[in-house]
């Protein structure tokens, strides 16, 4: 900490946590410098304009929350549209609605009433009820039976995690929501949508008037950068901050294959999951549907899961016993630092967007109330 520094805060990472922190600090008359190693702001919410379509460069981002305060907060920077996430699953060329609801049960079994669907589920799960699940496969079979597990869970889950379901812990799916209504709305949250004009509008609103520098690697210029500010807000990988002294935390990552397709409408829906194990990608995103686009061409993205490496962006923390213990060791070190650690990488936690924003707002509220 340098009390005579030019900036009050050096914020490492221009994703949602860093941008919200910078906005909240700036409106309290603090001077912030935001840096990011990428060539753009916005972190994983960044959108790239391709033929007038906002392409979610780092995977589909669908904002949803039950917290009206956070919904009003993001809408104060950019109005959100009414997009509702209603994904489909493709298994061997047949389509099934998600989440599991009466439409799904009709597509699987031809059942038309909740009583008929519940009867089939009871019949399919009966032989598994005495099992004490020791892995994800056994847990899923006990909850939903053979058809839903085989067609809609097994292949997708094994691709996503890079492991057999029989090798994954049961706690990953403690419950599988089953809806006995004809409702394809994936999220139960009261508020849902996409920023009109894309997520870059939200980033621009949060960081308006704040000094930002891209293509800056904090670790390559650490000494010079830390001397610029009184305090650091770090949103990167916590293990990297401490030079991996306890070892590397593990993540799952994704590879995105973007493609411009010379047609107006490729799949008729923003999100289609591919649940067969022999299809290497987990889903296809058609970005124009997030904003009800009418462009003459379309852009699709195939998502391929893979293990994270130094070359690939870490997305999903693997919160097993080994990694949880490793993170705890880094967390104990972080508590002795003046640096503020926040966001999914610094906290080794899978955050939805509204949760990241909520965490940043809570931290700034605590920080500035304490100092006031």
C-alpha cells in the first residue's frame, strides 16, 4: 500500500466485479485505474459485433435474478430486453424441451397429464430407491430413472466434466428439478433478459469516465503497477497471485468455434444442447436470438469443453475436496494481505452474473461504510 500513490485503487480485471467496484468507488470520489490483460473490457461478458449481431465471445450470458435491487441497478446503465431462456436438447436428432417439464415428458413418453408423467417416473426410479448413491450416475438414476438420465444427462455431463458420471461425486446433482407444468422457462427467477445492444453497453456504463488500460499483464509489470495505487483490487486467479506456491487450482474450460452462416435462421433458438457423448461439443448458440435479430445472416458458436491450461481461460472451478483444501490455503494467505480479492477466479467460486454484482456491491458497501 502506497499512501502517496496517484490512484486510490488499482483494479486488476475489467469484468463485472472489477467494473462494479470501480463504479462504486468512483462515485464516492475515489480515483481508480482499471487494467485488463485482454484487448477489451468486460471480461467474459464481452460481445463482438459480427454483421450487426452481438456475439457472446466467451459463451452465452443470460442475466437472471430474483433480486429487484440488482435488476434495477443493471437497468440503470442499460435497459434489458424480455429474452427468456428456453433451451432445447438434441439427442440422436430428436428435440426435447428443457428444463425437464411436461413438454419433455410428452416428448419422451407421450404422457399428457402430471399424473401420467409421475407414474412413469415412479416406475423408472423404483428399482433404484434402495441405493445409497456413491456417484453422480447412481444419484441421477435414483432421481429421474433411465430415460432422462440416458438421453438428457449422461453424455452432456461427461463431456462437460471430462469424466465418466460413475467417477463424479453424487453431490453435483443433489436434486434435479422436475416441473409438472408445460413451462419451458429455464430460470425460475422473476427478472431475466439481455442488455439491449449487448453487454458492452453495461460495461461502458459502469466504466464511463474511469481510466482503463487493456493489454496490461499485471504480473509482468507488478512492481510498477502496485506503486501506482494505495490499494489493489484483484479479480484474477488467486493461485497465480501467490505464484502457485501451494500448487494450481483446477478448472474446466471451453473452446469456442464461431461461424458465420449465410442464412437468416439456423436453429430457431438461442441455445440447443447436444446430449450425445459422441458429439464433441455440448451446445450450439445462435446469438441473434438473444436480441430477436432479423439480420440476413446468422452467427453460431459450438462449445467444446476441455481441461483448463495456461493457454485456455479457466471457467468452472472443480470444487472437489482436493481443490477446496488448496483454495483454503490460498484464502488464508489472502486474509493477511491488504489486497481485496473478488470475483469468480479470486474466490474460486462459480458465480452467476447477478451474484458477482451482488458480491462487488456488498464489498464496496462494507469497505466505504467502514472507512466513512
